[in-house]
């Protein structure tokens, strides 16, 4: 289970972020103009930064593994 979560954490983060953005249940309701949208933007922004960081880290690990394999 832990291995599955490690391999698919970017996908899990993406899906959970999309579900949060589409959900009517928010930290700050969207009925409040502008302020309600900023929590969605914040969650989406943090998810994008984390996803990009994890993806870059994984690509570097794969590149290092391929380089070691060729040597």
C-alpha cells in the first residue's frame, strides 16, 4: 500500500484537488465573492507546485537510474 502511494502520489494529489475544486463543500464558501474563490486557487496552486516538484524529482531519479544502467 505504501509503495502504491509513493508511485501514484501525483495522481492522487491531482484527483483530490479536482474533487475539492468541484465540491460545494469548501473551507470558505464560494458564495462569498472573491474570498471564496481564493481558497480554491490556493489549494490548486499548492497542488501544482507539489506535483511539479514530485514529477521533477521522479524524472531526476529515473535519469540517474538510466545513467547508472548504461555505465
